[in-house]
């Protein structure tokens, strides 16, 4: 039974390889319309990638601004606490 499956697997592999070579060797060439569509698609993909990169940079910049604002907020809270303590001790 094993020999049968090995032979079958080998046969299928050989047929697949032959089919692959025969399909790839056909003389199909893209039309001008196909080339134009491909170029438009490529252009759209490049534009989308650039937009994505720009948006990622924008997100990174905004996250940095948020971190800076949080740091400022913590400093102001600390200053407020110090002032409140001074007011309490002055009473």
C-alpha cells in the first residue's frame, strides 16, 4: 500500500511540474490596457504607502506631544500641592 501512495505522489508531482512548465511557457503578453491598470494600481499602492508612513509619523509626533503635556501636568500638580501645603502651614 505504501508503494502505491509513493508512486501516486510521484506521479502527481511529475504531472504538476509538467503542467506548471506548460502554463508558464505559453505566449500570453499583457495588453496596453493591462499595463496601464497595473501602473495605476502600483501608483495607488505607492501613494497609500506614503500616506500610511505620513500618518504613522503624525501619530508618533502626537504621542510625543501627549507625553510632554502629561509631564507638564504632573509638574503643575506637584507645584499646586506645594502651594497648598504652604497655605496650610501658613494658617
